[in-house]
C-alpha cells in the first residue's frame, strides 16, 4: 500500500517539475522571439516538443521562429502540425499559405470533380474529435425531436424532414471522422526540410540513378521506409527514393 502511495507521489512531483520546466522554456522562447533571438527561441520550442508536449500555439510560435530565420521547410512543417489540432485556425492557415509561396516546386494538383473538392474542403475543416462530437450532437437533437413528436408535446413544421436531415448530417459527420481516421492510419506524410534533395530510382546513391530534384517545403506522402531511405510519392504522382534525414514527418 505504501509503495503505491510513494509511486503516486513521485509521479505527481515529476509531472509538476516537468510542467514547471515546460512553462519556463515556453516563456524563455517567447522572450527570445520578442528580442529577435529566433535561433534560441526555436531551440527552446524544440526542447518542449522533445519532452512530448504538443499544442497548436507551440507549433505556431515554432513556425514563426523558423520563418524569421528563413528556414521555410521547417516552418511549413510546424504550421501543418498545428493545423492537425486546429484546422480552422486563421493565423495558422494564413502563415502556412504565406510560407507556401516560398516553395520553389509549385506542384499543380490535377482538378477533380467539384463535389469531391467540396467534400475535401469540408473534411479539412474538422478534426476527428470535432466530427465525432458534431455527429453525436446532431443525433441527440434528432432523437429529442423524434421523442417530442411521438409524445405530442410540440408540433414543429416539417418536423419529419428536419429529423431526417439531422440524421443524414449525423451520418455524414461520422463518415468524415471514419474517413479521416483511415487516412491518418494509412497515409504518412512529410515535409522536405533540406534546401535541395535528389530523388533516386532506388534506395542507393548513384549519379545515374537521379530521377529529379525537389526543394525545401514540398509536401509528400511516404510510401515505405528502409534504413536511411524512404520511398516518396508527390502530389502530382511522381515517386522515388530519398534519404530519410531530408524529410520531417507530419
């Protein structure tokens, strides 16, 4: 019994100490940003990430630090990570769009059916938790309206249509959450953080094996990994092998 109490107290002390260290690093990093000491700010923000702490504000500030240093690939990575937590954040979206204008390789994505584009835009506005909550909320509202209708407590014009619409939207919201979960489970993405990267036809370095070159800030899909190498697929369908150290995974 005493052992469990001791372990509990030790964990509380460690968590408190980590929180204090995190807060101190974050304050120091923000002060460094205010003083235009961007390199020191980035170092402290990265230390917080290595401690296992994630927050959209942390990624936003980290991205700003890298942007001020002219390290645009890392800045794009940070903004993309922040948007995984708050996809509708206007500051993160604005800074990401701004930083993407510095990307040397402007990959044109083939146009798709407008309904598919509309669906994707809606999906990208929500996190998995957002869509699950929204779907559950709509389902509860439709159930309440159904109960009110059956008990004849209140008559609402077009009540059956409203209930049907709410159920449809609830199913759609849950479908979006499932879609996002499957995408996150199956697709691994990353950002090029080196100035220029050679893409090879196979996972070895040969001058005659270079297919093309890509540059800092390009977003890509990671198809498979080998020691020190990864196979990538770009948004326009081009693929090949690059050294894994040139990519920071999302």
